[in-house]
């Protein structure tokens, strides 16, 4: 549970990520499986699940991640009601106005957490924001991972390691495509004594 500096509320911090083999989340500036026709159906289902999960929350993500997901047809943050979007950027003049959607720009994770208005804070990446969140002791209450068993190579940006022993792991779903691709959905919930 996160209590902001003003002490106004306690929030649950949930982290959402997807990665392929080698924990790869980005390669050559793009999500590797986004344009892989063998993954299209599952990607759409995963994005629908993500939209439902973040509905009504405060979403925190980096500028590159924000601009990247705004470019996909099934954008998970487009037109979802009651959802605050906080875009982290080092550029103080950055305005996250994209496709007629206005979101608030913040300079740091601390500022984003303090400006979050929901009791559900959803972290959507990228890698450096995941790293910052996972390095803070007991900040993240829940980690939701989509694991895709496709190999797009080992070079690229990877999802950071975290201390899995601090969490209880549950596999929520395992899906097999006709071409042999396996999608697994895991939830890691922080153990009670470690909150």
C-alpha cells in the first residue's frame, strides 16, 4: 500500500508488463510481438484484459511507452472512463496530447505517485519505470505478467529482475495457438508480512 506525501489515501500499486523469451519487452524501438501475425489474436485479448484491469485507476507510464501504445489500433488507454493518465518525461515542456487525448505530464515517479488520485495505481512501463518501482521496498503490491514463449532474440530491452520470493505466484491462464505459441498470464501478489 502506498500512502502519498499528503497522507490523503492508501493506494494499491499494480504493475503490468508483457515479455517474450529472454524477458524481452522491446527490440529496435518496438514491441517485438506487436506485428507478429502469429500473436495478433492473443495480443488483442491481452489488451482487453489490461483495459478492464486499469479502468478507473491512475495509470503511470513513460513518454515512449505512452506514445508507443497510442499508435496501436487497440490502444488500452483510449477512451476509458475515470482513468487518470500520468506520463513521466524529463522534458518539463512535454505535453502528452496525442490523438485528442489529454494526459498530465510529470517529471518523476515521486511526482506521479503524489498526483495519483485513485486508490488503484497502475504502472505500465517502460523498463526504467519498472526498475524504479521494483527497487523501492514494498512499493509494488501486485505484478501482472503476460509471458509469450516466442524468441525474438536476446538483444533489446528486458523486463527487470525482481525478488520473486517476496510474492505469491499464481498462473491465471495458459493459452496455446495453432502455430505453437504459448501465452501465459501470471499474477504475483506481495506476501502479507512484506507489505
